[in-house]
C-alpha cells in the first residue's frame, strides 16, 4: 500500500471513529515547509498573495511563460493533490512555462504559506480567489483549469459552481475520484481491518461528489488516468468522465498516481488541448473513451 493510501486509510478510520463532521482530516494532508521553488527548476516566478471571500490569506506562485518559445494566450490555474504543498507538486506543470503557457499554482488554505485549515467548501473559495486574480490581472487570457487527484475533484466542483463567471475555457483532469464516500471505501477495502468500517462510509457527506457535479460541466474536458493507479483506481475517473455534459476526451496513461506528465506524449497532448480547447485538435480519429 502506498504512503498516500496508508494516510487516507488512517484518516478514514479516525474520522469514522469520531464522527464524520470534518472532511479536513480525511482528505487533506497539508505541509507548511517548501522543499523547493520554481527557481530550483530554473524558472522565474513571483509570489502572489490572495484573500478568499471569508478573509483567509492565500499564497500562490505565478510562473509566467518564459524562454525562447513563443508565448501563448493561455493561462493554467493549477490545483495540486491532497498532500504537502505546491513545492512538491510544481514539477507536474514546470514544463508549461517553457512552452509558452503561463501558470498560477495555488496552495489551498492550510498548505504552504496559505493561512487557515483546509476543509470543504472553504477550499472552493480559495480557487475562486485565484480565478478572480487571473481575470483581474490578465483579462484577455484564455483560462484553463488543471487539477490532479483531489485537485481534479475540486476543479470539477469549482467550474460547476462558477459557471461562466470566470470564463473558464477548458478543463484538464488527472485521476479524479468519483465521490468522497467512494474514495474512502476504496481506501478501507485495501485492508482487512478497513472492511469493518465500510458501512460507516455511507455517513460521509457527498455534497461535492465530482461524478454528480460533472453533469454541470459543459466546457471541453481532457481527462487522463493511469490504468496502474493504486491510489485512485481508474474506475473512479471513468465515473466522472461518463457524466461530463460537454465535449470530452479520455487519454489512457500508465505509471503511478498523477505521474502522467513524466511522459512527453502526455505533455504534447495536453499542450495541444490547452492551446485549442478542443478534443478534435488532438489529432485523434475520435476522442478516446474508457
């Protein structure tokens, strides 16, 4: 069992034993200390300080397009996974600025230098603050939201909730889970002890389940999920994909959880999708589907 899976299992047991009132201890594992900055990867960047609607102070990294490649008109709002902070996830998008794509990498409340405690729906306010900053600072840029793991689940919720407010043009999702109770059950069934607590997962709130929110997504969406994923099984992503209401394309990948961008082919497909915001632009005979 991976470290992430063990952490999720432990937190699931704790929450079920103490009552299902807090999603924070179940799904978010923040770390304040940065292990690196974009500068360590040879990238120029700026610290961006934001304020959520409830006054929570937030931190993000603005990593503008750089290098000799022509700058594009796209900006990616990057939503990372559930553990550590942007410093341990930034490599997933570090290739984008070098290909002309601007990136705003957000740390949710409680992560890195952001204040507060990560909990739903507060983190959705954080994403809204980041999207508002992009719209105010770069009103003519085409906004694409990219989320990995729980970041993908949050991206679906954010776009479903925001509608056309921030003019999000497209979504890129890697390894979303179908529902909060679903992923808890998945973690529990990986061990004999966990099976005892599976019935209690029906008490976990499902107000923000991505598989339900997906029906409100009408913008083009590229979804990728590794068939080898041991943290969030690919079947979870398929449930979300099948409910998307807009144009959708599926990219089969391989390797560990949220490691698709280790493969240059997946980078190229995503780069093309971000530029065109269309599945037809991927050069496939037809969009792949699970």
